C-alpha cells in the first residue's frame, strides 16, 4: 500500500487552517477530510497480468495485427520492378543497364567474340541480400536468363587484359564472372555500386558475429566454465525459445478471427486521481475605458488628459440561450491614478494583506487593480455574451449625468462644469455608485468553443433606470444582433478596449477566485496578475465533477425594494442598500469582515453597497455581493440589509446628513436543520432594529417591539447563490448526514429511521451526487461496517448500486475508477475490528442477488459488478496488509464464513 501526496493546483492548501477546528457538522467535517486526505493506492504484484490479453507484459514492440506474409509467387508479375523493387522501397541500392557478359568456359580462352550483350538488373531480396539478374532485353518481368548471387561474391576487380572497360566478380567457389561496360564512367559506376553492396553485407555479418560473441561471453560468465559448451548451447536455446514464446503468444491470439471483431475500447482506461477541471478558459484583458469628454483633473492643470471623473467596470458572462448568468462579476478599475485620487477618502488603502503568505506594499500593485480575468465556460455556444456594466460615483439622475457624454461639442466650459460637479460628488458621496452605461460582445463563434476574436464591443449604451435587472439585460441581448432594435438605444460617445484570448494551460501569475495563488505564481514578478472568475456551472450531472478543493462563497443579489406604499419615512428616495454579514443579533454585534472588497480597497470589508438609483421609491438593483462564508454556520448567522436615503442635494445652506436610515431587513442563512437558503426571498422591512430581532420573523408577537414598514408586507426582494464545496442544497443528502451525526451522538436515533434516509438518497440530484461523490461513498462504506442490521447494509449497497448506475448512464464511470483506485480506504484495522467492508459488502451483494428481491437493482449490480469487485479486492488487500495476515498461508488469511460468502456470491 502506498500513500501518494495530493498535488493541488495552488501553492498551499485551499482548506483554511482553522477549518477543521471550527467544523461541527459531520458533512462539513467529511468534506474537509476529502479535500485534505492523500491518495491511497494498492499495488498488486501480478497486476500487469490482469485485464485484456493485449495488455500482457511484453518487452518487445507489439504490432496491432500480424504482418501479412507475401510470397514471390503471389506478387504481381507485371509490376515494374524498377520502381517497386524492395531495394528502392527500403532505401537499398538499385541499378540496371546494358553490360557485356564474358562466356567463362575453361575449354576456350575468352576472346572478344565470346562476350554477349545482356540487360542487367540489380534486385534486393526480402532478407536484405542482392541478386544480379540478366535478361536478353529490357523486359525484366520475364524469367531472367541467369542470376549472380552477390551474397557469395568475394570482391569486384578491374580486368582490362581481356577487354576494355571490363571487371571481374570473384566468387567464394573460386569461379569468376567477367563483365564489361561501354565506357570507363559506366564501368566505375557499376564497380562502385557492387563494392558498396559487398561492404554493407560484410559490416552486417561482422555486427551479428560481435553480438553473438557478446551473448556467448555473458552466458560464459553465468555458467561454470568447466561445464562445457553443451550447457551454453542448451541455455541459449532455452532463452531463445522463451523469448519466441512470449512474442508469439500475442500473435497466436491474433490469429483467431473472432478476436479481430472484439471491441476493446472500454477496457481498463488510464485511471487518474481527481483533479480540478475547467470548461473552455477565456482570458479577458481590460486595456482602456475612455469617453470623448476629456480634461485635466489635476488642480494645477498640468497633468495628463483623462476622463474627468472615475468610472468602474463590471464584467460578467450571460448565456442568452438558457437565460442564465454564467459567471460571477469581475470588477475592474481602469481609472488613471490622478482620477482615483478624487475618491481617496473612501476605501483605498496603501498596505493590504491579500494572499495567505505575501503582503502587498503599494496600492498601484497589480493585485489591487486586476485588469485580466480568466473566465471558464463549460458549455460554450454563440449565444454567450460578455457584458460590461459601467458605474460612476453617485451624482443624480442617469439621464442628467449622461447628457454631457452624448454631445460631441468639445467645449472646455462643459468639461469644467462636469469636472466641478464630479469633484463635489466624489468628496461627498465617494462610496456610493450609480448605474451609467453598458456594452456587450459575443464570445464564441460556435459550440466547440472557438473564440470570436474579431467581434468588437458594441457602442456604449446609456443605462435605462427602468431596465436594470438581469432579466432586462437578457431582453436587450436577445435583440443584440438586430441592428434596427439596437439603433433606437441612446449611445454615449466613448470607447471600451477589452480583448479576449485563449488561456494558456500553464498560465503564470494566476490567483483563484478565493485569492489563493496557483502553483507557478511569482510574488514579485512584474506584470498583471490573472484573477480567476467563478463560473456558475449548470446544475446537470454531465457538467458536474467531483469537488477537490475547499470553496465556500455566497453570492447575494438585492433585486427590488417596493417603498412607494410605506408612510414611515417621508423622504425615502435615493435609496442605498447596505449589505452586512453578522453572527449575532445583539445590540453591539459587529458585522464580520468577510465581504470581498472593491479593486484598490482591502480584500475583505465589513459591508458593501448596491448602486443607487436617483429619485426612485421602488428602486431595482443588479449588483452582486460576494461573501466568504465561515466554515461552520450556525442559527445566528444572517444577512442584514440596511436601507439609507442618500442626500444628493449639495445645498450649502442645508447641512443635512449624507445618509439617513430608512429601515432594515434580515435573512437568516440556515433553515430546515442547517441547510443554506438559496432561492429568491421576499422580506418585510422593519422600521427599527431591537436586539434579538432574529426571533421576530416567525412570530410577530414574540414580545419584541418591532414596527414594520407598510404593515409588514414583503417589500424587499433578494436572492442568493451558493458556490460551496462544504454545504449542500440537496435536502436528502443533508438529512442523511444529519441523521448519521445524531446516531453517533445519541443512541436514540434509530437504525430504522436510517433506512428511510438511505432510501431517500435515491432521489438525490445527479449533479450533487457527482460533486460530492468521494464524500458520499466514504460515508456509505462507513455506515456499512458500523451497522448491526442486515437491512441497513442491503439498503446502503442499493444506494451504491444506484450511484454507480447513474455515473455509467451519464458517461462518468471514470470518476468511479478514480475513487476506487485513489480514495477508497477501509477503516484502520485494530484487534477489535469485527466488521470489514469486504465481508459486509459480499453479504449485502448476495442478499440483493437473491431471486426474490428487486429485479432492477440486481440487474444493475450484475451489469456494473466490476466496481464492487474492485472495492472488495482493495478492501481485502488493505485488511491483509494492516492485520499482517498476508504472511499466513492462503487458507488462513480470511475467515471460513467469508470464504463461504464469496463462494455463494460467485455461484449465484
């Protein structure tokens, strides 16, 4: 058994250091354990002999199919040997031409007249040797008149005594062949060619002899010198025979025509540990946002020409086809440092601790003002849009504020007026934002994820105060490719320069959506940091993957406040909503510092504001607030929404307050015994906020003096979205773990109840099952060994059968293989261990396979039995090694009852 270190993508573990201490709920504890534990792998001695016959261990390279044998008699006689001869194919030597052949009859001396003109053709045979064939004419497809076998030729020498341009081929049997060419050049060419062939044959022969001697020397070293050469020969023969047998074994199987037809595609794929996977990754780089209205912001008017007020960019992906926002917001601040100074009193700091092990010293550092975001899209298609929303500091009505930006007059007067108003607004209302404009562009050309790099951002459209919500944005994007519809929208004069590109797999300087640096992150490297933006993956099983990292984010979306009917606050118009996350409803309770801040500010803040709509009693909101949730949530954790009337009127006579409280609402996070709420909620708004206000929601007569706005009607709409790998939304899964925990803590929680919760796990949502796959299977196997009831064990196994079948149906069985090989581990063996997974699982499998039981489940169990046998075998191996019984003889390793159970199971 070996333990492999879990290798994550990030520089340090994603699980917070305090998480294990804080976690009380069993599900959270088990999830954390899953993300922290190493891989447990059992290496089997004869593993390479299991599986498909084509995977048998073999040291030589194996052909897929046998090489077909080609015999000379089958070859096409009409083939032009000049081009298709083996010599030319294999890069060997090939030559042909007319020569004079001397008649070497010993009875008469060779004279000029005894030479006959013949057509010679040099051909290489299959074994690499050469023949020199001669014919009466150039038709070499006929039978040759004769052949000179060059593998028995000793040398080629010139012989000009008999005839000019003549040369001799001396053979091993002392005979010679006399040939003559028409010119000296031709003679030399033939001699060179033939000598080259003889030289290469000689080299080959010497090499083989050397190899033979080397093998003989090795054998000599191994065997005793006095044992004589007979033993050497015998040993070599045996080695050769064994080598031939191992090479021929595969070929023997391949001869069977039926095996040729078998489909081996699904056999034993390469099994890898669980790892974080992403969809199509897109790098979004923000370069510039400039409006035609430019001016110098510096007091002495000696600075650069810039926008005359700060603008803030919020980028996110919208899937119009499925009407879903598919990414979190990416906040970008492209303002010039001089322009940023205009809001210097609000939230920008000069020294921030941003990442677990490195603090940043200067506000200008790239981490504080990220301009590059990495988006991931699991299901790309042409209807995915990148939407940029532009905000500015709260000043007044959108129409009034955008007016100067819609005219092309380049008057300094207009610029100065806008700049003066902006300075006043920034110094007074710097922390409040207002919607200003929006733009969009398509991201993909097709469904395979090809980026549409040529697409540009649309014009900058003025934000309509009555069309702020995501639903309105989808309607606008539906008309995006209809120029006649888009032409009606009011346009601001300006330009947004944002490019998209493919993200390199090994991109450097990346930080995750939880601000943890990825492995090749360089703290002091010059250049922008890439911030990964959270993807909201569709809730379907085929897009899901088992979680491998700790993540616990809550996204909050204030939607709408209906305040036109309330009489409690006379002047509630420019309404800001402030979001806080608290763990107590006492008077002095402070909000937790866990809301992700804006660019340039600290990483975490205590509160966040949504954009403010001027002069609206029923404002809509579109902002997204991202919260890092505590590891362990309890009943007192809640979101507190405080509403303020913001005074935009800059009248020096009336020194009124900037913000006046106009009510509060709250949303407890947990319900149903500890599940996080994540759907749209309508909340009443309270005029006052006494201590202990959380108790007032359920029972309005709880003794608390709470005055409700508009008679306690639900006036405020808010929705939340949970992206967590330690909390589940699934009621059935939550109930199962909750019951397991109460069984551990008290005897009263009965096993009969447990069966009810096990049965309800069949209704668990597919994507939840895949997301928490290792944690769920670990818990089921744990229950299997702890239960005393056979009914519970059988029901646990049924749930496992259901999970295994679901994974196969969704084409995700590779996750099951990864689980068995790397995660699955039996409880550590102790002398008091009475139940083991292999014994309990084998019994339960036998019970399920009995003819009288559920036909569907037993069918699934048989169909996917590989998984259960893999788990049995690994459990048996771990048990033998941990209990040291591996040293005993085979029949003593396992109990007789287990032998009997296995026998029954196999024979069923």
